[in-house]
C-alpha cells in the first residue's frame, strides 16, 4: 500500500477523531469552569492547529501534491508519537 494512502487512513481513522475528541473535552472543561485559563486556551489552540494541519495533509494527498517520501516520513513520525502514548 502506498504511504500516502496509509497516511490518509491513519489521519482519517485515528488521528483526526482523537484530536476532535480532545478538542471537545477542552471545550467541556472550559465550559464547566466558565472560564479558560491561559494554559487551557493554549492547549485548545494547539489542538485546533494540529487538526487543521491534518486536514491540509489530507487535501494534499487527495490532490496528488504530497510526494510518497514526505508521506512516509510523516507516517513514521505519527506512528512513533502514537506508540509513545
């Protein structure tokens, strides 16, 4: 299987849903506290930026703009990071 296809599957099936869950949890924490700390705001912003980057990667893959080598590198980084969880 091509690295771009593996990366797209990983993003769509695991990474993006995990990020969306984390974003929802942050909104719930902020809503429950009725106020967001600076750390909460920074974490939420970071999660939202990662989500946007993942969506951009999917667009690149779908448009054929992402080289296989780049996809392979990103895939390896994501799998390494995921194994540390």
